[in-house]
C-alpha cells in the first residue's frame, strides 16, 4: 500500500473505475479496509519469496498493472520487469540506474552535483570532521522513506553518535526556508508536467497543510532534476526556497507523493494520465495544468470499525 501515497492512489484509481488489489506485508495494514479494494498479504520486498508471491497474485487475479507506493518495492519490481511483461502485467518505471540514483540519497547528491543542480552539502560518516563549524545538520539513512530515522542536530559530536544508530547513515546540511514538493509526471519522451505545492505545515514527515503555487525558477530546476536522473512516470521531488530566494533540491522519489491529492484538487489529472502512460497511451499534458492558491489539509481519520474476525480473515488471506 505505501501508507499515505498508497491510500491516495487507491482512492484516485477507484474513482476512475479501476479495481485495486491492495498488497502489503502487514496483515493489519489500514489500506486493506479501504472501500472496494481486494486485500492481499505479501512478503516484505526484502524477502526471497517476494517475487514469486507477487507473480502468483498477478496470475491468479489477472492483474493488468503494478504501481508501487513505497521505495522498498521498486528494486525487486525492476528485477521482475521481464517476467511481469511476459505475464502481460504493465510496469512504468525508469531504468535501474535512474532508480538507484534516486533511492540512494548519497548517489542522488552526486548526480545533482555533477549536473550543477543546487542540493544540500553532504558528508559520509567518516568525513564528519570536514563539516564546517556552526552547520546545522540532518542525519538520515541513505535509503528509506518519510521521516524514519531522520534526526536534526547542531553539533558534529551528536551527528557522530547518530551515525552509530541510524542504518546506512549520511550527514547532510540542514536547509532552512519554504519547503515544497513537486508532483511530476514524465512521459516516455522525457516531457514533464510539474505541480508545485508548499508544505506549509509538516507533521512526522507528511504535509498536514499544503498549498499549490507557481514559480518559474522552482519549476525549471525540478525539470532539470528530472532530466538529470532520467525520470519516467509518476514521481515527486522535494526541496526548499531559501530565504534569499535561491532554490535547493533535497530528494526525488520514483513514486507518487503522499500529498498528491492536492495536485488533483487543483485540476491536474495526475493519476488518469499516469494510467495512460502506464498502458502505453499518450500522456495529455494539457490535462496536467493546475490552479495556484489551492490548499489541502490532511488529518488522521477513522477508516473502519468492525468485528475483529474481518481482520483475522485478511491476515489469513481469506475474503473479508
């Protein structure tokens, strides 16, 4: 499912009339109880039986396409690409090198630096002594999603300790300013449509309040970033507009973002055009324009209340 990105994607696909099979490794995944979905418990993407289990679901349920809502699923899906294609299952992702340079944040920094794209200064754990005095720092995993294992510190000594605790750590300069996300759809010719939204209020790594906006400088830098990593399909970039007006890109995910429903609320047919591209149809970029000044708020909702037997049935892979 992929938490918020998966929830929003499922709801959009359902509104468009598609049948959604929700797959997650956790039998208690809340998304299993979204209206109309077919829940399927699968192994973790890191487990050796993930490919065979996913392939079996695709065959048994006559799946037409697979769309990942979380980074962990993307590398094994790339490995399965030829098998999925042989089974008639569509998958729309960039090439393996592009995916790797986005999932690995240290590689992403290197690619952007090589292309002259502004991005926060970054250090490996063994280079912490090279961090200038007085630099605000972020310690986070090279791979991962959301705000998991992300820590903000002001001293090298604290960063050094955190590098012992954070899995596959990297140390990055902390950037201050107005944080934004760009919801992007890149067709197979490389043409990109970009919807910009400010992350006005962020809670636990998710935008609780966000607002669409126009900014040519931000738009052009996002497009340059998409070109640098050869992005394709539905993806999202994040960055900051610093207080001096300069723009910095912090990351790019080759999946839908959790707050993308704002792009659709502002008029962009993001998921509908993604489905076109997924099935080899032309992407209509005129359907991906949007209105600035539209806001969206997110909150924790009660998704379902019922008998525990329903959850037990899902956990056993039985129809609910």
